[in-house]
């Protein structure tokens, strides 16, 4: 007997588990308790960007764990400072605040935004976010998540939060005014179905952020740290944000996130305003430094873009060969969505039989977010299995 039965018994059921018991991982592969090896095309939901058992990450983790695993925020730690320095030196950010997860990054950003606004006027507290967005599950970030289904049972949520339609500037101008302190937006909506932000739309929002003096906050928790072929996803667009929130990939599998804050707001929080016992964990930061250094590498970033285009082209060929199953493949770099409509669950199930792990988001989008260092050989293996599945469905 494995451990799945006891998972149901002892852990509050907030997730529907995949009925396999994974006991090992290696690169883009994971192995179950019976020795069956799967290729993982969603890498722990865009977390394991450099695969399992990555030698450099393991080495950094062991080195740091041999010194200390935790101190407290009464002390600065070398791994945290080293990681903050490389982040600031390579991005728009002037300073960062560390967290332990994506939702916490957004919670911290909400607090920065509210204080930024209130320092200017007591009524400048409005926050805007997009319909169909996803920013997390704690109460603040849940409020800015534009999906009613996640909110209803937990209302009342934060006051003074309003939504606009993603990529619709008319809808945006209806809700924006001088009382807005921040706009939260994903560069690519992840849970919303891999929907990319429109270049002109975000440029307009940037112009309005200057006119009305609000913070433009880009949530890159899923799309950041190299995933789109740029270190940060906003670099694909012609804007500079005031805040970028990151997490997921940054800790190499460890719980680690950050608020990257630009000039306008990097000194808004002062001692006593915000905190966390665990963040930044020194071991997570040591792993994070390896991840960030790798993800800043121009050669890797170019490869991420190329591999994304390669996968897109291959999927489009499959779509042409077996029409009526795949309606669209979209996204940037190695953050892709394949719309397989009503066939999505069947494709996912058949993939498991063929040793391939796929993830579905927004009901009918197969989300392809593999490790950034996936090889062409591995990509070809994925394409081969995927084509077999589509071919079977087509029969
Ligand atoms: N923001 C975005 C864009 C996300 O995709 C997610 C998680 O999927 C979050 C925030 C929340 O992150 P976490 O689950 O680490 O709290």
C-alpha cells in the first residue's frame, strides 16, 4: 500500500489528486511507486524550472543547510542579500521584499499600494484588477482575483476593489480615476487560460498610471523568471512597471517569492508595516540564486523562445493533420496553452497511460509549462506522444 489512501484520510481535501504516487524525480521526469516513469510537461505548475535533482541547486541547498536553515528577520542573511542584489541589478527594481509564496507576494503588494495611496490622500485606496485573473487564495489576493467562483463562499472580501475586462481599454477607463492606488495585472493570464496581455492595452494602462499616479503592478508569479524567454515577462512589452510580484520558479522548488519594487514605491513600507517569520528562508534563497543566475542567461532565454516557437509550430502541424480537435495554440516562450475544447480531459487521461503528465487550466486549455532546460529530444518525445493521442481521438 502506498500513501494516497492516507492523504484522503488526514489532509483536508482542497485538491483533487491525480491517482498516482510519485516517489522520485529526475530532470523533466518523475517516477511512481510502481517504477512507471512520466514526462512532466507542467513542472509542478511552473515551479521546477530547472528540473528535479538539478546538481547546482542541490549543491547550493546542501551548502547552506550545513551552515543554518533559519535565523529570523532580526538578522540579515547572506543568501537573502546576495539574491536581492542580483535581482535589483538585473531588473527595474530598486529594492525587494521577500515572501514564501505567490499569494503572499500579492498581499505585500496590496499593502504597499494601499499605503502608497493613503500617503497621498485618504480616499486613494481603490485597487483595480482584471476579470478572469488569478492572483492567489488568501483574502486580499482572492479579492483581486477576478473569478467570482473562488470568492463567493468567503465574502465579504476587501473593500474598494473593482474589475475591468482584460485587454479592453474602454472597460478600464470606466473604472480608473484619481482614487486608484494600484492596478494588478498578469502579463499572461495563467489560470485564466494562457491569455497574453495586449501590447497597446498595457501601454495605455502605463500612460494612465502616470496621469492618475497609481502603481502598475504586474503579477509574474507564473510568467516570470525566464518562462517567456525574457527574465521578466513585462520585458516583452514596451513598459516599465512599478512592482512585479514573483514566486513559483524563483526558489527552485522551495517556497520563495518576492515583491520587486521600483523607485516610486520601494521605500513605502517601514519597520513594523509588514513581515513574515519564514521569509526569506536562507536555503530557499541559496537555491533561488542558482535559479535566477541561470534564468538571466541570454543563451538560455533565447532557447526558451526558440523552443516555444518550435512546440507551437509542431502543435499547429498536428492541428492541421487532425482538424477539429485543437482550435488554438497560444502563449510566449515555454508558457503555452493548447485549446483542445471538449477533448481536454480525454487527452489528459490518455497522456497518463502513455507516461506523459499534462495539466488543464480554464477547463479546456492544456497548459504547457515544462522545465526551461527541457531538451529538444524530450520535446520531440512529448510531441510524438501528443500526436499519437490526437490521432487516436481523430479515429
Ligand atoms: N498569481 C498568479 C499569476 C498565479 O498563477 C498564482 C498561482 O498559480 C498565484 C498568484 C498564487 O501563487 P501561490 O499559489 O504560490 O500562492
